[in-house]
């Protein structure tokens, strides 16, 4: 009656083994480390960089516990925070001789002390949230209306150019917030303009109305196009923030979208909020200039001559010098989009640029006059310029669509388009929330959170053992198994543990034991009604299951609502809460019954069970168990 088949015990053993393996890394702690990453797309972190790191550490007499090349980064483990700071300073001097032009990012980090055999099984600890590790948290609000207004301004200029090219006369074009207003003298001209809009401006929808003696055509951005523009602006801002935060030397920054118009930025280990704000809020500019093709310029590129008057020397992404003229042809203000693609004839990777009306006109004139010459696209940030690409002008380019091609790979085309798009923010942002957590406060939070879970578990276990005797011990073991499973699942999912998450973990302990209380009381009730010991155990588990299932499902629904509609700390709480409910249903019923069946199921003539004192309705008549 109360016996599990072998396969059920096999499931319990497998769950216990997997839970132990994947929860174990969380108990080894973290060691101070220094992480070296690439600061530029063309700079690779490889075995040569590893040799430089080892040589720099040896020269500084720093004994590293371990130096490893892990994917695209090098991690140096040291024994103390003092050695960590010393190692960072030594590597900074060796790998970044020019702080104004860094090729590498040298960042402080904390690495898990898990042994190699656990790492080989991809067993990693949970990430610690900012409130546990310390650092800076920003909530940024993106001005989506400004992004739409900027796009409307660009479309107004393009429309003005298109109407002029089609010889469609109008009485004026103006932008009113996010709409474009065009006035016409007669209906025939209006129809011609509508044809141009329908053919070339598919993102606009129009409404016409009389305006005195004129006819006013009001064009607005379609809702689906507006959503696309806002999504692109948010993605571009996130990409730009990623590029900028490299300068802070943060090993594992968190930059993610929250809602439709907000970005969360978490910088573990950063305490200088002033510098962080400066990095997040700075601007970059894009410039298009002609390459100086003179003999003096060629000599200057090769290093045998001086840079000619009226020109400047910049470096390409691969480090080669390019001499460009000082005169700026176009700026990033004229660029509306940049996307990777392929040439329709050669199938080579390309970068496709879209220019506004002013940029289209200038670009057409410049390319017509400079066929066969090179044109450089430069990105400037904090006064420092870099040549993104310098293609040869093959023919006159009109229409506002520019294609950059050459000896590029697909990855390089993607990177180039990304740099061109993300050189500056697509829409302004405002910091609406700012939090700084000190490292000592983070350590204190970890200690308090751990103590709350440990003492909560101990108090529940003591009560259960005293009140339910051996069944209380089974319940306490099931509760420990539940906690083990919860930590293992969070680790396998690489979830981020925060203070609200630890609070949810402590709450799960109290909720999980509720299932065992229901089971134990059901067993007592059956004993009170005169059932045999084996029958009481069997019936108690069967009848308690429906109640346990209903109560956990309703609680899970509330947790899913928090997960779906909550944000920030609320979501962190909801994740642990929902996972804890599911693991508690497995451990509280399946695992605990396995223990009971293992202990009592082999006894054919079971007289009593150790479940405390069973009180009968008649207070004078009680049934005392083992």
C-alpha cells in the first residue's frame, strides 16, 4: 500500500544529485579578480594578450592564483582585494599606455571559487543583485516624443526635396510637433503631392482640409511606423550605452529595457556616480569628409612626411592612418538610418545609409564632383575621432540612399552599421531614479538575508520535530530538499538574487511546510477515526493532495500576476516565489512520501506511527503514538 516503485526512488535520487551539484557553487564564495576585455571591435583578446598579462604580473611581482583565457576575456584571480587593486594598476599600465585611446578595458570583478569539475558541468552560482554586491543603479526615461518629432523633421525635409524634384508646387511646408503640414492652391496639385507621398513616404498617413483659399494636407506618422521608430530609438540608445559603459571598466553591467520607454542600467562595483552620469549622458557626432589624395598626404600616411595644411590625420579601425580634409561635408544630423545588407550584384556585405533631404542634396553634389576619390566617415566622441570606413566613390549618389561596400565581412558590416547608428543617442534620456549601494552595505545585506533564511528554516524544523515527532523530521528533510532544489533551479537559470528574492525564499519556507502540516493532520485524522496505521498514511496523503494543489495554484496565480505586471524588485520577488511554489509541491508531497514509504512501507504489521499525540474528540481519551 505505502511502497514506491523503484523508478520513483530513482527520480528522487536524480533530483537530489542534480540539486546538490548545481546548488554547490553558491557555497564556495567569490575571489577578487581582474578581467581584461577588448575596448575596440578590431582588438582581439587572444593568447598573445594572455602572454602580455602574465608578463605584466610577473614584472609587478604579483602572484596570481590563476590566469585564464575565457572566451573573449582574460580573468586573473588573486588572493586579496589589495592584490586585486595592485594587479589592475599593473595591467592598466601595460595594456593601456594611452588612456585617451584605450585598446583594452581592465575591470575589477569577483569570480566564483568553484572547483574545475563543477565548472566543467556548467554549474555556476546565482548572480548577486546590486543590493547585495554594491554599485550604482539608474533608471533612464527615453523621450519618445522627441524621437518622433526628430523623425517628422527629417521626413519634412525629404518631402520638400521630393516635391521639388517632381515639380509639384506648394505654398509652404511646416512641421507642427509630429505632423507635417503642406498647403496647396488647387486640387490637381494636391493629387500630385498625394501620389508622391503614397509612392515614396509609406510611413505617413494624410488628411486634407480647407484652409482659407488653400487646401491643407496634414501628414502624420502611422501608428505602426511610430512604434517601429520608438523601438529603434530604444535599441539604439541601449547599444550606445553599452559602448560608453566600457570606459567605466565594469565587468558585468546590466543594461536592459523596462517597459516601452525606460532603460535600467546597473553598474556593479561602481561608486562614482558623477563619472557614471557623465558617461551615460555624453554625446557623439558623425562626420563625412573627403580623403586628401595629394602626394604630401600619401607621404604623411606612410610616416615620411608632414600632414598638409588644411588636413588632419586619423586612424582607421585597424590602426592604419588616413589623412582627411578638415572641411566637413555632412554630420550625423543628416543620417537617418544605417543598416547592414548585401550588394545585389556581387552579394558582398554592405552598409546601407539613409540621408535626410539636406544630406541627400549635398551628397549628390559632392559625389558627382569627386568620382574615383575616397570619402571618410568619422566618429567623434569626447574630442577624439576614428575613421569608421573610407570607401571609394564609384559614381554619383542621389536619392538619399548610400551604399558602402568593400572588403568587409558580414560581422564588419554589422559592426559598421552599429557604430554609425549608435554614435549618438537616438532620443534624449533623463535619469528619473538613482541608487548607490556601498560594498560594505551589500555584504551586510548578504549576511542578514542568509541569517533570515537559516533561522527561519531552523525555527520551522524545530517546531515540526517537536510537534510531529518522526513525521516532523520527514517534513524538515523535505523542506531542506525544497530549499536545495530552489537554489539549484535559480543557479541553472542564472537568475539574479536580490534582497526581495531572499525575502521570497524565506517566505517560501513557511509556505512549503504548510503542505506537510496538511498531510500530517490528515494522517492524524485517519488515526483518530480508527484507521490502521498503513491505511491512515495512504489515505492522509491522497486526501491532502487536492487541498495542497488548490492552495498552491491560487498562490501561483498571484505570483504570476506579480511577474507579469511588476517591475524591478517586485519581479525579483515573484521569480523566487513562483519557482519556490513549484519545488515545494514536488518536495512536500512526492519527496516526503518517499521518505515515509521507505521507513514505514516495509513494515507489514505496523501498529503505531511516530506523529505526535493524536487527540480524540473526547478529551479524556487520547491515542498516544511513538
